C-alpha cells in the first residue's frame, strides 16, 4: 500500500470533508473547516484507492521575535493508525517549520486524549501543563502561545524544540 503526503487541492475539498467527518465530531469539524483559511492543510492519500486516510493542519506564527510552528489538527483513520501515516504528516509540518526557521513546534490537547499525548511523545515532543509553560516561558509568552494554538480548553501542551529560546526570552 502506497501512502503519499500532499497538499490539499481545492478540487478535493469534498473528499477532505468526508475524511474529517469520519474522524472528528461536529464541534471539531467546525474548527477544522474554518481553519482552511489560515492553515496549511496536507492529506495522506492511499494511491491505490485514491482516498484520503489522514490529514494535518499547521501554520507559522510569531511571539515577539520567536517563530512558532503550530500544529492545529491532525487526524488519521483508525484503520491506518500505527503504520506511520501520522508520523509522516507531522514530519511534513516539521520540514516546513525548519525551512522557515521556527524555534519550536507546538500542539495542544486535553489530558484525557492519551492516544494523542503518546503519539506526540514518540515523535520527540515533550509534554507540559499550562503552569509549566508559565514557569518555563513566563506568563506573557505562554498566554500568547495558548492563543496561537487556540488551546482555550486544552490543558496539555506538546512542544518540540528546534533551537534554544534562552537568549530570545531574556
């Protein structure tokens, strides 16, 4: 089975909506579809069947002088989980972040989303609670990061450092 990662094309939006509907509930679908205007969206496509099996939405943002790579949503059909599809999607986002000199990649979730937390940890992300972000980055930077991620209901933050922030935050 050949799975390729490619940018979502406008003529495949109907297929994308079908994929998202299979993975997420209505509340999350609303956020995912509304994010098409500000995120880069890539899909994992099963070449043999020409159907989408996963996707990732991500974007770059800045907090003061620090470039942040934000992973907004990622989803993979259950049947295709555990075979590297999600890893390939995150790699695509990280390539973009690194090409654009991001200091960190960041994602967020809820503490009860154990599957997502374990997934990101396997990919080298470190897990933080909001109060740990405050201790590490300070309140102002942390609050901006939470806003960028739109993580108002999330309590777990997953961060992968590409560069040190010590000199930048002082």
